């Protein structure tokens, strides 16, 4: 993978990580037993929106990685 594709993929993953940190807030807030149904719905919608955005970033990172592969190269097997 060339350096440009690698850097873009790394930045997408870094952004997703930051967004996961943001997703903690509504996920934790939704656990409070005294939350009203309206508050729980708000937390659920916020969490769903953040996770949808993260899914988009994950798909973009996968596409960038595939585009960055050199034509004709086969995938390497993972070392265990």
C-alpha cells in the first residue's frame, strides 16, 4: 500500500476512535435507571447516529485499503 493510502486509512481509523469515545456518553447515560423514556430515546438516537457515522468511516477505510493494494499482489497470510 502506498503511503498516501496508508495515511488516509490511518486517519479514518483515528477519527473512528475519537467518535467511539464520543459514543460512550450516550451509551452510559442510557444506563441510568431513573432516565425518562424520552431521555432514553434521545440517548438511543444519538448513539445510533454516532455508530452509523463510524460504520461509514470503517467502510471508507476498507475501500481505501483495497484501493491502495498493488494490482496483481495476493494477500499475505497472517502470522500467528
